[in-house]
């Protein structure tokens, strides 16, 4: 009985070790940025380093010029994104700047499904390669080429 008990503990230990690995998953983030005097753009990918799959894409703009006009345009754009699974938008003002954010959670909405979207914003992202890949997954190695091509610079972690 002692032997089977020992084996049982090894299995339990193995399982808990597995959960530990899953808990500290290989999620990384990479942010690409581009700016002018009046606007800054940030594109942030959350991705699995081992699988190269994108789990989240966040696009943020910070604008300090004609913010009432920009707010109106972004509110109209964001209204078209309402009700799409895994898409969260926000518009806030801070220090005289307008901060607009779109987050797309690819764990809630597969890349293959997003590709079929008739939403202009999402199909634009895919057409321009900000989300690129094959099958159900957007791949970080392919997706990151788009912001780089557009002249975005990778932000180095402090």
C-alpha cells in the first residue's frame, strides 16, 4: 500500500507542478508607439511566447488637439464596435488630452471569427496586418510586422 501511496503523491505533485507552469504562463507584452506633436499612438500585443499566439490587442491614442472633434469621431467609431465579443472600448480625458482605447480579447473571439467581421475597424486592422496569422490564431511574429512597417517603434521595457 505504501508504494501506491508514494505513486499517488508523485501524480499529485506532478499535477500541481503543471498548474504552477500554467499559472506562470509565457504571456508577454510588446508595445509599439508612434507620435506627433499632438497625438501619440500605442499598439500593444499580449502574446504567448511559446505558441506565438496573440491573446490581446490594445490600441490606444492620446490626442491633445481638437479633442472635441476627435471625441465625436471616436464615439461614432466605438459605437460600431459595441456588442462584438471580447471588444472593450473607452474614452477618457486626462490633463487636457483625450485617451481613446480599443482592446480586442482574442481568447473570447477567435481570429478566424474576427476575419469574417463586417465591422470596418476590425476588418481594417486585419487588412492592414495588425492581426495576422492562420486558422483560429493571430500570430505575434506576423502581426507585429504591421506596426513596424507603419513606422512604429518598439517601446523598450523600463
